[in-house]
C-alpha cells in the first residue's frame, strides 16, 4: 500500500540531544513537508521541499534542519537549539506544489517527541 | 496574509444530533478552503474542500460545508452525529495566487456523547 511512514512513533530524549525523525513516502510525490502540532495551536510549518536537493524554511524553522537527498525521504533533525522541542511532528506530501494549493496533502501518522 | 479562526476549541454533541463546527477565514483574494479530520495519534485526512464552483461542498462520512463569501465563513456540518465522528477537526485556507502552503486553524475537538 502506498503511503507515508514516520518513525519512530514515540521518542524520548534528554535535553540538549539532537534527534532525527524519519519520513519516507512511496507515493512518488515531489513535495514533502514537516509540521509541528501543539495542543490548541493547529499545525505550523517547519520546512518544505518541492524537489530533491532543495528545501525552504517554513514559519518555525529555527532549531530544526532537514535534508532531501532522495525523492522518497525527508528526515527532520530537531537540534539542541530548539528551545521547546516536545511536540507532535507530522510529515506530509503532495504530488507537487500545485496540489498543495488545492488541498491534496497526504499525512503520515506522526512522531511524538518528548524531551525530558 | 491569510488566517483561519475556528470558534470553539471543544464541541460536544449527543449521538444523532447536528454537528456544527465553525470556521472563519481572512484572505486578500478568494481562497481555497479545506476541512481535515484527525483521529487520536494519527495524521490528518482531507474531509472536503472548496476551490471554485458550487459553494455547498460534500465530503466523506456525511459531512458538508458551505462557503459564504459575505460572511467569510466555511462552517462544517453533519445532520446526525455518530460516535465514530469523535476526532479533531481542522479548517485550512490557501491562497490560489501563491505557492504558499496551507494555513491551518487551531482545531476543534469534537466529542460525541452516547
């Protein structure tokens, strides 16, 4: 079945440690996105990538980094510079940037990061 | 810049009752509007969307929404709630003139009481 796989589903880390969240898609989509979800705040865009080897900052990129070396993979690293990293992280994809405008975003099941 | 306001972070209805989730938007151009649903510890799923054409949009699971330009609203309704409708619902807007991604509202948690 085609879809987006995020791992791990739950992750606990000590303060000051970098953490990498995996996102893999087999939908052959060009565009991929990372969102952060906090209670009562909706989804906020961290980074997005329209094509391999290219990515742009979203609204809350500080303290995060990404790479897009392969079309199917878009890992997110939460660095020690992120002041409040505990959150639910959602990866999404769309066929291309244009389909995002028409709302066709496909989401993974999320990764819940807790920093102790 | 566009924005979305969802009125009511928590809504409770009885099983079989009308569901009404409110969404108002702000946009400098006619927007595209969406409702997504999220079940606990899962990703979001597109429920329905308005881009152009008919202002009453039907989605999955019996939900529908009406785009009212004069009221800048896109409220989500369902005539009869089912226990399985309990979830968090997000309204989102995009600007069709821009490559910008979706802007999401803060979400409304729907509880369905037996």
